[in-house]
């Protein structure tokens, strides 16, 4: 009887492990899809609410699984993607800072400047000047 009980426990444990693996796989696939969506649409309106609506999940759940999987918040990830693109555009030097802020998805130039400075420790203009002086 003890042996039979141990076999049943082992079978239940194996089933639970398979289900947990499937849940993790689904979660990672979902996060990968969300990151792809952000990378392809950073110039548009992106918020926790709009992304959760697009992927049919609650904002709270999205925030929690994104942070637990990627190790940064969803908003920080969006800002990182946008700032990387802004740095690229600033180094090319063709567009004004206002145009760049709108192109990478910021409606407010002031907010763009604050986020840029938080991420790079310098203003967009200072970054552009630094990059252009290195090119010469």
C-alpha cells in the first residue's frame, strides 16, 4: 500500500511539473511577444493599459509577470527601447531634438528630456554634442 501511495505521489508530481513547464513556456512566449510589440511600436502610444488590452491580460498581471521575467518594469523597458533609438537618431544629427522626442514616442519634450537624462546622465543636447565631437 505504501508503494502504491508513493507511485501515485510520483505521478502527480510529474503531472504538476509538466503543467508548470507549460505555464512557464506560455509566460515566456507572451513576454517575448510583448517585447516584440514594444520594439516594433515604440514610436506610438504605449502604456501598461494599452499593452494589456492588446494582449487580453490585466494590467496588474502584465506588470507582475513582465518584472518577474525581464527583471525591469514594463515602463522602464519601454523607456530603454525609446532612449536607445533616440541616441541613434541624435548621433545621426539630422533631426531636431523635438522631432526625435516625437519620433520615439514621447508626446512631451520635457518628459523626453527628463527620461533621457535619467537614463544617460546627460541632456539630449549634451549627448548630441558629445557624440558629434567624438566623430570629428
